[in-house]
C-alpha cells in the first residue's frame, strides 16, 4: 500500500508512513477492533498524517475508546453528527427507523430520548415544512443535540427540552418516535467495551428487564397523538412480541414490525385512531 482515499482526499504514504499504518492495523486487530484497516485510515486522515497524534489515537482506539469519540463525529443517515461521551453513538440500526418514519409525511414530530438528536434532526432535514420537539432526561445530551441542530441549520424548527419522557411535553404530534434504552440490566456485562465503558449507561439500559421505557411510552403517547398519528419505536431484535403486545393493549392499531437490512426485527409501528 502506498496511499489511500479517506476524509475526502488521497493520502500518499512514504515508507515510514506505511510502516506506521501497518503497525496501527496490527495493534488494533490484536485489541479486537473489527475493521482495523479502515479505522487506521480514518484516524490517519483525521490527524492529517501527524505521526505523533496518529500514534496517540491508535493507542486510545486499541484501549477501545469508540472511534466516534476520537473523531468527534458519526455519520448517520444523510448527515454528520457531533458525538461525545454524553450521548449514544448513533447506530446504523436506527437509520431503519428513520427510513420507515419517512414513508409518510408528518407536520409535528416528537422524539423521546433524543440524545445526539440524530433521529429528530434527520427527520426534520427531510421534511422542510415539519417542526419537532426532542426531549431527553440528560441536560448534557441536549447540549450535544443543540450543537447538531445549529450545525444543520434546524434550530428554528427543532425545540429541545429537558423532560422525563412526557413530563414536560406539550402539544399534539402526528409522529412520536423513540429509540429508548432497551438493554436489560443482566445483558450489560456482555456488551463490547466501547459501549459498556464509554457510552452513557442511562442511554443504554433501563436497569430492569429492558422493556420498562416502552411501557411508559405506549401508555403516554395517546394523550399527545393526533387522530391518525403514528407511534414508532426502535426495539432490540428479541423484543417485537412484547412491545407489540403493549402497543395493542394501549389501543394502537395496524401494528407493523420494522426490519433492518439483515431482516432482524428492529422497530414497532402503531397507529392511533383516537
Ligand atoms: C438509546 S439512546 C437514543 C439516543 C438517540 N435518539 C439515538 O437514537 O441515537 C436513549 C436516550 O434516552 C434518554 N433517556 C433515558 N431515560 C429517559 C427519560 N426518563 N426521559 C427522557 N429521556 C430519557 C437517554 O438520555 C438517551 O439519550
């Protein structure tokens, strides 16, 4: 290898650079990083070939600090989002929920547990007439969402508010969407180090059976949904049956399971007929 494309340009490598890249790849592979070549190239582009910063970031990545925390961003759906240790690192799985939500137009959207704002802001960017409210219980997460909203020029249409689920939510929406914490307490120890050690626990788990947030969301959504409105939640791949039952018991109709590109169950959609 004498060069590669990354970060929008071609990087020509001399012999010393090639050796540094080879070492980095081997170090990341030994640390259990799944795509060490790709990540080495992204880090190289991020530090613009600065050998000292490259070695430092590779060492941090080998210690399983998430790549998004080192780069400071994650590309999600059609945009780049600032990511810090205060928010969940936006996942490709969640893009399936965004795509499903965009299958129908909406004018007012509520995003419960907005985190980086990746769902709310991706939706608003695609629907120029729509307005939205994103709530989170974490003030630090909302600060990240506000940075992302401003960077995408959406702060006139995106309201961000500190709220324990619906507690500070006002108004009616035709789409309520959420990717709540759904990892059960007893599953936390099995997570990858990047997630377990570096992402906020309050974004990952309900410290219970993984389903408690859905109970709150299914029970609270009808009071804030317009007639004909949709409730859509991301789920863990094994939770479709339990969450569908909750939606059904709360009076939602025309339920559908949303699958990701691998065919795994990743979301539940319900309609509210009032
Ligand atoms: C799985 S993360 C989702 C973040 C973002 N929406 C995404 O999809 O990347 C769950 C979010 O819910 C928030 N959250 C947890 N408990 C909450 C509560 N009681 N009320 C509001 N938000 C809450 C967390 O702070 C976190 O930002």
